C-alpha cells in the first residue's frame, strides 16, 4: 500500500480539528500525527515551530467563524441575527470562540480602532438606515453590542451546561434596547 502524502493543508486542518475539540492549548505534534496516521516528521517539515502552526490554526478559526456567522445571519434582521449567531457559536463551538477571543489584536489603542479592525464599514450604514439614526449613532450602537456580545460569548463558552437561550436572548434584547435608547437620547440632545 502506497504511503499517503501529507500536505501542509492536511496538517493545519488536523490541528484545527484538534483545537476545535480540545482547545488550542491542547494541540500537540504527537496528536496531529496520530490523527493523520503518520509520524511526527511530516508535521515538523511543514511547521518550523508551534507558534507558526497556531497562527495558521487561528486563521482557519477566523475563516470558520466568518462562515458560521454568514450561514446563521438572517438577512431580514441582519444586525440582531449576527449578534445571536456569535452567541450560538460560543455555545456550539466554545473552543473556536475562545480562539476568536484570544486572537492577538496588535496596534489597537482605542475602541474606535477596534471597531475599524473588527467590523465591516457598511454595517454602520445599514444600521443607520434601518433604525433611522446617524452613522455616528449606528457605530456607537454597533460597538456597544459588539463588546456586549463578546462578553456574553465569553461567559457562554466557559459555562457548562450553559445558560438557556431564552435567558440569553432576554439579556441581549435588554442591552440592545438600552444602548439604542441612549443613542436616540444623545442624538435628540444634539438637535
């Protein structure tokens, strides 16, 4: 029987699957080789060090997250459903969510910079149009919900068996309404 050729993509995929099931900190060369049915030599030939492999796994996790969110977002209620999708990901794929949380975000010195790096600029326009608020207000609402959802996701990714969906949605709706009410109040004061 001919030997299977192990590719770099196979190594990264096997490492990602391990990280997804057990957590990034549990990704070790021996387990990757075992999953691929090979010796550790092919893994070392593609990965100069574990930091490089972890970076590749983090990139794969980022792609997984984006695909998951796109698949679970409702185009009729895009803003809210995206937030709910992040929360659902945290519950269903806690290790992927933890990789998202732990992804180093270099050169971020303000929440504005975080907002610019983490979001699509068209979302603020979409929110402004749908809610009849300013772009600035939409950005504020979006940033506040991003921070809130990430915090909520962190809680859910680290609790077992987890908080019920009804309770989570209630909290998210209360936060959304409070943040929206504040934006509307601030905009009325400016006028």
